């Protein structure tokens, strides 16, 4: 199982804490429709959040 999948459905605050505990150096929280850069960054976890809940996550 991909370890990132466990973040989906979590409240954003809990997901950020868990990510830090798991060693993610950078956690980027993204609101719906937010513009983002597409450069890949090792050690960054992206969390797409709607209404305070993680809907999607990916590395980079």
C-alpha cells in the first residue's frame, strides 16, 4: 500500500502532524483551484484539501 493514501479522508491538521512524524520535510496544503508550481521537490508532500479534509495527496 502506498503510504500517502492513508492521508486521504483525514482532517488537514492531523495529516500535517502525521506527515511530520513520518519524516516529510515539506508539507504543502492546497485549497481547491489554488494555483501551484509544477516543479518536483524531493521530500515534499502535497495535500489537496477541501473543507478541512484531505482529498488527494502526492509526493513532489
